[in-house]
C-alpha cells in the first residue's frame, strides 16, 4: 500500500512550525519641502539694510534696473521701497512705497510717478485705491482677506523677493498670491512652484518664467534671494 503524504501546510499546522519570515520593505520617508517654511521676520529683514538691484536685460543689452530696500520703521509701519529705472528715459519710472506691519501684512502704499501719486490702503473690505480724489475698493479673488492682495507693479522684483522671504501665500512648495498690477489695472494671480535642480540649485517656476534663487543651506524662505529670472523665449531677463 503506498505511503500517504500530507501537504506541507497541513503538517506544519499540526506540528506548530514557525513560518519562514519574509523580507519587509521599509516605506520610503516622505520627501520634505524643497524650501523649509521658515520665513523671515520683518524686523530682521529690514535690519539687513542692504539695497537689492537687478539689471533688466534685452538679450545681451541692459535696458534698465529695478531695485529695492527697506528704509526702516516709521509710524505707518516698516517702510519698503521698490523702484524702476529705464535707461531710455534716464530717470525713475516709478517708486512703490509700501508700509508693512510687524506681522508682515501690508498697511498702506503709494505708487509715485513723475505725473501722479496713487495711494493704497488695506481695510477690512479690501484694497482701497485713491487717485485724483476718486476711491474704489478691490478684493482678493479667493476671498482670503484684504492683506492677501498686494500691490506689485511690473518689474517690481524686490517686492516679489520680499513676499517670498516673508512667506506670503506659501503652501508647501507653492507660492500663490493675488496681486494688483497697476499698469493693467487688474488683479492677477501670481504662482510659483519650487523645485531643486540636478546640481542642487533652487528654482521657482511660473507659467511664463523661471526664478533662479540663491539660498542658504539648507534652503529656507528667510534666506532666499532672486539671482536671475529667465524665460524660454528670451533667456535671462533680470540678473542681480
């Protein structure tokens, strides 16, 4: 009579065999943000006292400069200035003066040109704009409140850098704000996404351009500096 054989599984169940341990794959740790969310304090940022300047480029030719600086604390708040000068005109096109609270919220601003001064004031209802005695109020498109709507003229690179360093609109690796652009008289969304290149540099991408950033190591919001802005069609358009 042939010998009966029991399946291995049944035999092990009867004898109490210990199962052979299988290899366990450890889950990969979640990747942190490209830029650590440690924003600058307004007082520390202003305490640097340095003027930031970028050349405005058209191909290999410099056609102007955009610059900015914090002038210190005044009754209205911390005083930031961003200015544009084009070589063709030989003088300033505008100066944007913005007064910011100690918590990094804009309070009031003035856009000064050779012909006019437009005044801005942040209220509970939104951004109040006054020119030639006429006043109107704009609100942020996402309903996030008056302080979410910053005044950012064309070429105001210093304001973009200041907002990044203060952590305005930062959510993970995305910076998203609503800005009032005076030359277009319109509220426009400004969004940047941080990425790290193969050589370790930090770049912030928008729909139209790339912001090449200098940063401390490890990169954190407080230490960011805009080194260059490039576009696919024109190459470098700003360079510090």
